[in-house]
C-alpha cells in the first residue's frame, strides 16, 4: 500500500468516528432535556476521577482478548462469531476449575485460564469443522452455537455450582484462584499484561510466522493459496482454534478478575460482538487492538457515567458503534475522494516520467 | 468521401482506482457508414475507451459529442438508448434461453401489458436476422449453439435495440479463421446499411481486410487516426508497438532430453462433472516447448488442472519424472519442480491486496532458505524480493506495494518471477501473456525460451496463435478433449490448416494416428 493510501485509510477511519459521534450527539439533542450536560459528561466523565479512568482500562481488557481472537479468525476470512460463546464458556470453565479442583494459589488461576482457552478453542473450531465436513455456513452455525454455549453454561451453573443461598450465581470464587489487583484503589488486574502480550504475539504470529503467512494468504485469496500448495483445511482449523483459545482465555481472565466474585452470567455479555468492531478498527492487525479497545472502552465508560447522571441511556453507544462499523466497512464511503487522490498522484508521476 | 461525423470523443482521460492511467488525452471521431478500427496492443487502453463510450466507466476528463451535441453517457442503458451497442469479448447471454428470448430480453414486445408476446418476439427476431442475412435458428437454445453463432446473437441483440454505432471488442479472438471471414461479410453489410462499426483488434491483417479508418493506440495514448488504405501494415505496427516487432524469435533448435511428463489415457472432468478431456495421451520432454492451441473450452483448463494437481477429477495416468501423481497434493507436485503460470492471474495467480513480497514467496516460503521451523526469515526474503524485482524488471514503488496496484503486465511478471525463481524442471504456462503489454509479453516469452534451452520441459497453452507458432517446438491442437492434430514441423503449418483442426473439420485422433510430419 502506498503511503498516501495508508494515510487516506487512517483519515477515513477518523472521519467515520467523527460522523458517528456527531450523529449520536444529534440524537442526544433530540431525546434529552439537558443535551449539553449529557454530551459533556460522555466526553469528560472518564477523566473525572481515578476510579472512572480505571474503569476504562478494566473495560478494555476483555475487549482486547476477544478482539485479538476475532482478528486471527477473520484474517483467514472465516466469519466465525463463536468468539462470543468461547468467552462465555471460558468464564464458566474458569469458575468450575476454581471451585472444584481446589488447586493452590498461584497455580489455580493459571490452570483455570488455560482450561478456559482450551474449551474456547474447541468451541470455535466446531463451526470450522462443520464447514469443512458439511460445507455449512460458518457464520450461521457459529451464531447459533453461541446460544448453545449460553444455555449449556446456565445448565451447569444451576445444577452443579449454584449457591443455593443466592439462586442464580455460583459459590464465591476462592481467593486462591482470583487475580490480584495491580494498582491500588482500582480493579486493574494482570489480565491487562496478558492481553497486551497476546496483542504483540498475535501480531508476530500473523505477520512473521510461516503459519501466519499461510493464514493471510488463505484469507486474502483461497484459490491462490490452494494453487500455491497450502493446505487450506489445516490453516482454517488452526486459525479458528487459536482465535477461540484467546477469546476463551479472555472469558477466564474476566471471571477471575476482581470485577467478579461469582460466576453469574445468565445472558451473553456481548464481548464477542464487540470484537467485530475492534477488529474492524484495527484492520485485522492484533497490534492495533489495544488502541481500538481503549477507544471503545472510553466511549462505553463515558456513556455509562452519562446514563448515571443524565436522562440519556447507555444504548446510545450502540448506535455510535453501529454507524462507525457501517462507515468503515462501506468501501464506497469517500471513494470519490480516494479516486481523485489516486488520479492526482498518477498524473504527477506521468509528468515526472516526461521530465526524465 | 465526406461522410458526416456521428460521434466524437475528445481528450478523454481515465484513471483507474489502482492508479493505472488507462487513457491519457485520447480523441476519436466516428463517421456514418464506416468500419473504424481501434488498434493497439493488449493494455493500450482500447477497451477502457470503449467502456467510457458505453457508459461503463466515467472519464476523469474529456467530453463526448453525439451528432454534434455534447452528451454524457451515464450507464450502458443510457448508451443503448442513444443508439450505441456493444458486443463484449465475453458474451453476455443467458444460456438456458432461446436465441429469440435473448434478443428481446429487456425490450420484450408485450401482450395485454403484462405478458410477453412470444410469437411477435420470434417474428421480430427472425425479421432482423433475415434483414442482415444472419443464418440463425432463433428458437435454438443459446447453450446449444457454437461460439460463432453466439456472437451473431450478440450483434443482433444490439441491432434489435436500435444500435447505430456498434462496438465489437476483439470479435475474432474466439473465432476460427473460417468464422472470422463470415463475420466480416456481415460487418460489411452493416456498413453499407449506414451503420458505424468500431472494430477493436490488434490483428493488422484483419484491419487491412475490412476497416476504412484506424485509430491507433499505444500505452493509453492515441497515435493518430489513419485511412487504412494509405498506411502500410508495417507502419501501423510501428505506431502500435513503438518499434519494429520481432515475431520470429531467434531460436536454437530444440535439444530434446528425457521424458519429464507423461500423460496416458486421461479422461478429465470439470467441476460440474462433465467430461472435458477424452482419452488423451502424450509425452513431454525436457528441452522442448509443446504448444497447445484450440478454441477455449475444449479441455485445456481441465488438462492443466489435472497435471498441476488443482483437480483430481480424472482417470488415467499422469506421471512426472516417472512417478504417478494421483495421490500427490499440490505441494507434492510443486516439490517435483513443477511451476505453473495460471490462466487467470487475479483469481488464481495472486492475492491482490497483499504486497509484492508476500505474493512472491507463496510457493517457496517453506524452503529452509526462507524460513526456519516456525518463523519466516524476513531479511532474506526482503533481499531476494528486491533481486527478483530487478531481474524481472517489475515496475513498482517498492516490494511493499500491493500487487493489485500494479499494471497487468507487472502483475504477470510478479507471478512469473515467483514461479521461475524455483528453478523448475517443468513449466505449465497457461495464457502467460494474455492481456498484457508488448514489453512484458516479449520478456516472458524470452524467459520461456531460456528455460527450454536450459533443459526445462514447457507446456504453453495460448489463444495467441502468433505466440504458439513462434515458440513451440511441437504444436498440438485441442478439440473436444483430445489433440485433433499434432505438428512437429511447426513452421510448415498455416493458420488455415490450424483453423480446420481447431474447428474439428480435420481430426487425426479419430483416425488413430496423431503425429504429423
């Protein structure tokens, strides 16, 4: 990609975000009695206190995990949405391991998170296997599988780990299994470091390793990859296993973090869907997921503060997100401008050739 | 001959979204009742200019005057309503419908507003066919008629919609010499009827034969418009190419070595399961180029897919250096040092959104030179990419440029560089120079000869008869899944002879013997 095109893509993304925010502001003006206060709170809320800003960082962590997982799955051009279910099952598995195995402190969270990853990997691989064996659409089967994950987890919760004193939550996760806080008076936990490490390793895997290269070739043009001698089945499987592993790990980390004390997820949390916007904003490159996650977490935190203090509800952010995705994905958005830019460059290089 | 001007295109400029300048200040004027040639090499910008005229592409600059008044052509529908018709290189027909239904499609005669008046449709289709002396059965289904007739249907379709200006995009590319002659007679009739025909071609003798004037294009620019009877073919070709074209390569006689590839009783099937190759047997030796000519769709693709491992839908035996490849994966076959330049460079030959470097190592990144157990050796790959870009004269900003941003010729060079840099023993080149500029074509042809001289075995499938004639040591014609003729003395074969084998009028495979001296 030439530099100017890269710059243009960055500009286009920025522009999409600005437009989406403007539209959200217009809606706030339409529905709110105190629109200016609402917008002000939305934007400055996250910086108002140490705790608020810590909330942004906490919210970032699960977004990064599922975002990286989905980046890897989407890079192979497999639109696998099972990251949502993988995250959910990851949480369940971490809770089960923490509650049932009684492992010592230090070991317990590591084992729990590893198991979360493994179960996540197996889970996201199911739609891939179905596709390979029966040619069923990965998109449809992965979407449906998420509900199986949800109700399976609810079943296990209700029948095996439920605290009868509470009703719809597990027993308290033992201290030996919980993740410590990194910074006092916040709930920021070591999951942040693990997520950042995954972002870097994910990047190295995709762009520097042999199998990552195969994966991107397959994702860009399957026909071409096959012709080059790449084993498509192997590549698709590995990408879905790895993506699911990271998403599942994310679920485990989240559950063991100081944010939760029990497994009480009786509906899908939506981090798998959010991963799609993370992935879109970071252009399938895991290295950029922290930035995208930070942006989304900031917006979310701002919105929830706004919802607490004003009459605008949290859901406004969903609208903003939706518009951003639409504009970033729409190839024709600003395409005339792009064409003009390319035409100008081409003419300039024509003149240059004449001079030489 | 002061005929009136019907259409003018002035100072047309068109730049594609990948930055390729396809037309740079091109002007064209068309007169009533003429056959106007648009002459130029592949990639010169002829098709782009016509897409602008037909409303498929919007020009970045310039204007179009229709009968003296400025007009913009927004879409193909718009072009048709203004009396411009186009026959594309790839036919736009619905195979399961009849000829008449295809002709009236979109402008059907109605009965009681909601129903198609089929009787009227057949009547009008017949009328228009008779008027221009097209000998066509209008009730035949399109999938059952041969290519030559399909083209006639396309022309009739345009005429039925009232085309006064008819654009024919390389109409003879898919025709045999005999069918071409028939087409010419009909085009002359259209001209005498006062219509304007734009004839896109790069074949000089055809232009000499039927065109009145010719506009010559070279790398996106117009080199001027000439009366065809006032300019010699050699002048035309000079204008078109920019220098004298050497069609005859200086070729050492082939030093034929051992059999590299042997095919025995091959029956191959396409993805729909239709048999396309029938009981084909041949040997390919090191140090020779076997040219395969033939009308597209006679089993060439299926033969190539079977040899390269892309398809296992075949029975019979294919051996590379004496080893059966039926159980081999594509990678196994490539490891036997087979290189493959695929027919369709964008769908099979490259990943347009990946950069040059990433495209160049798809077939050899597992080589210990370029990767360890897990990681790629980025530095070595980078250095080697630069070497290859230099060696293969690939015009680009850097190795990090997306392949899709390059011109067709340069994309093809990336593919050729990738395939040839593995030091292959067998090269399967399927349409290696289709649609690319002269410079790149010549470069690739020379490379093929270099490899042959070094002992490599080459199969060359090409629709460009000049190319097969000038490169092949043996020439086979493929017809209905078998070689209808094999010629070892390529120089003595004429185009007419070849045409007869391509059409199946002559077929040696049916009489047992397939060898020609």
